[in-house]
C-alpha cells in the first residue's frame, strides 16, 4: 500500500492536551514539552489561545520566540480580539474554528452560515495581512451537513486560508465515514486538509489514518493521546499506524525519542502510560504466549510488525 | 447508518487476556470474570486450552458446568489431543487456529496448506461428532494470501464448521483493508465469520467494527482490551463504537455493569483503567474546556455522543 507523500504532524498537547482532566502544565513544563516535540520533528506545535489567560499569552510569546524548527500555532476563536492577540504574541499560525453542526450551532452561538462566513472573512484577511498561516476548521464536522461543509470550505479557501480542518469533535465518526467525507472534501478544495479526531468510540487513531489515506495532509495528535474526555489520536499511535504500513514514511522523525516523550508527559500528568499505547507501553513488545515466544526467538517478524529497536525499545519475552 | 442484525461478542479475557503481561488470574477470579461477563450478556466466553495446564483443564470444566447462559469455548490447536481434552472438559465450542501466513508457516510449523487441511478434517469431524460448535481460524489472516484464505475457509466450511475466523494476530491490518478482506470472504462462505484484532497499530476497535460492517457476526473482545503485547479490541470500546452509531443494537446487554467489570479486572491486574478507555475511564464523561462545559450544561448532546446514564455513569464538569 502506498501512502500519500505529504504528512505533517500538528501536535496539540499544549492545547487539546491541556483540556485533559489532570493536565495542569507549568510554563516550564510547556516549554520542555515543546522542545521535546521539536527534537522529535513534529512540524507544528499548537498552543492554547492567548485569550485564555495572561499566562497562556506569555507562554505563547516565549515558545514562539524560542527558535524551534516547528511552526508555533495557536488555536483561537474566529474573533478579531483573539486574532490580534495571536499576532501580538508571535504565533506563526492560527487555527480558527467555528461550530457548524446543528447541535453545536443551536447550543453554542446560534449564528447562520452566512454570519459565520462574514466573521471569518474579516479575521482571515487580518491574519493573512500579518503573514500568519491560517487554518479554518468546522467544529463537529461529522455532524455537519456535507453540503454545508463544502460550501464553507470553498468560501474560506477563496478568502486565502492555507488549510481547512475537519474535526470529529465528539468522537462519533466511523473510519469508513471519515474516508468518504475527507475524499469528498478533497475533491472540492485545493488547499491542505487537517484532521482532528476524538476517541469517544475508540477510533481516534484509525480515523486519523483514514483521513490521511483520503488526502488529509496535517494530522492532529497529542502525546499519549490526551485531550478532552478520553482524548484524541496519540503521536505514538499514529507513528505505529503509519510505520506498520511504510516505515520510510516516518524515518525523518527522531523515533527513538518517543518513549522518553511519552514517559515525561505521563509523569507530569501523574498517570501510567496506558498498556494499550502503541510502541511506548511497557508491554508493547512483550511476548508471553508459548507459541509466540518460540516463534519470536526464531524470527521476530513472526509476531512483530514494528521493530522495537527503531524506537529505542527492546522486546521482552516471558 | 444501519448496522447488521447479527452481533455476538466472544469475550476472550480468559484466553487472550491471560496472555497480557500482568494477567495471572486465580481459579476464583476466572469464575468471577465469567459470571460478570455472563451477567452483562456476552454470548460466548473463551477460555485457555485445557492442554495448557491441569489447572486450565479444571477451570474449563468448572466454568463449562456452571450453568451460565453464555456458551463456553476453548481455544485449542488443531490437534486431536487438544480436541479430546476440550470434549472431556465440557467445552461447548472449540476455537481452532492454524497459522497460514508465510512468516508464520515458515517459522512456526512448516506445513503446506494441504497438510493443514488434512489435519483440520480429522479434528473438525471429531468435534462435530461430539456436538461441539467449531470455529476454524487462519492465524495472521492479514498477512496470508487472500486466495489461500478463501481456499481454506471454503474447505473447512465443507467440513462442517459453524464459523470461520479472521485474525489480525500481529495488529497490522488497516480499517479499510479489514472491510475489503472480510467482504471478500463474506462473498465466498455462508457460515458465520469471527474477527479478532490486535492493537499494535492502534486500530483494534476500528478494525473490529469494520469487520462487523463487512459481515463478521462474532467479534472478539476482552475486558479493557487486555491481551498479548498491547492488547485487542476492548468490550467497552466496541460497545461505545456500536452504541454511538445505533444504541438499539446493544440494548440487550446490561450496559450499566460495564464500569464494574472494567474496574474489577483492572484491580485484579494491578493497573489503572486507561484514560483513553471508552465509557469506563475516569475522564470519559469529563468536560473541561470552557466552550464545552457551557454547551454541555445547556444540552449534553452538544459534546456527548453517548449518554453516560446508559452505562451507570455520570458526566462531570470541571
């Protein structure tokens, strides 16, 4: 199977990840996480909106000016106030979102699609005038009418965004549905596509992978998969998923840093690395069944699709 | 989206789950787990082979004769010795497996497909003569040539199995590949199809769901998703996945028992329920982001695809 060439990780541990129940990162921890992710090689690091608190604004400025290779994004409401703060604090990109599904439009802002687009025009123009990379995302895309999605995405593309985003905000999308919707959108726009997938029905990694197969170029992840409720796609899960199909596709990353990144963040959160975590869980390369252990000793590829050494790990045998 | 009518859970916590690194269940714990799963309503409970140890054999006999509604299966090699032990200890079904992929055939048994089928014929005939339900599974199905798979499945169907099994033994299959392969096999046999999916690339729940959409009727799960390496599809993950598409499809199960089942097994294993677990993780229904908390108070379906009350849980708001 051949995977698309264009692949960018948008790590949102410092935004989505901070919405995880036990996440309360200090400024020093935020910088340490950004440095680790940069060393690993993620292309984008997304931070909480500078409108969230004065400390968030200061941390955005610090990290944006820290000289990392990764581009620093901030995730803001589609408001001029937030856009101005993003520019003032040095964000290189702004990830805009607007609720577009019927359940969210009713409960959250009550605006029509035309009103949404009028607000978006002003904010996108301002950000582009300040050389800020812009992504516009329809929150809760998979409960939004596909015709509405396409109408909005075509409109914001005309306004000059670099990227549109599809977000499974509530974790309801199925893998094949993701493939179909992303394919349908891919056929309608020429800009890049970002995907953000929650894990409420256990498919965050799979859905993000199906989006990538269908033409999404930018994949949202967090360390360990932390996020609102039970999280989103994990960085190690996506690396495992892609590497098991084509290891060459992820060779540009410092894969051997993955265990330390996961361990460091788990320690900061006061949680264990979940046993089901790909690559970095204590048991990910542990073989116990008699039939497996004999075969793995003869030839590891008998029961291993990923080489643990690629990730600085070792297999263990019971 | 309409899901297939036929849905059976094969819980293999007492077989696959025992291959998890820290699983060392006592006989009393095995019985307690079987009773909880039976109360929940899983249709099948799979136990370790009676050939594994004298204690495994005694526990199989105890649980098989305990009067549970769930059918008691044992997972055995395709050998007459194991088949006789299964019958002697009262198993109502036998899940046979045979390695068929090139990597496993080379390393593990070196037999040709014709030799595999000759052994299978004898074992299947013996088990059917003793009124034992039989499933025949090609281990490592997704690294097995599709033409070989179909040849074997058609042959064992003729031999009288109730069910064939597709197993992603090494966790390499992608969701769309699972859908395609199961669909192709579905077109070639009329018997039931079971699916068993590992989580090495983070897609166990998604792959099992795609198999169900494509015509698999029997879905392998374990409590929490424990199993060899980083596990297989979890019972709570599959319930969440199916319920988020169609809650009616899972109404026959005692969904309110799910949190206690996961907690009990996590305690036996000395692990936390992973934060990413669907439904039963401490944070699965915890809302933290400001935008989410306001909306959820106004209307829970804004950011919830599953009603926590259905599972005896409550939402919490930061």
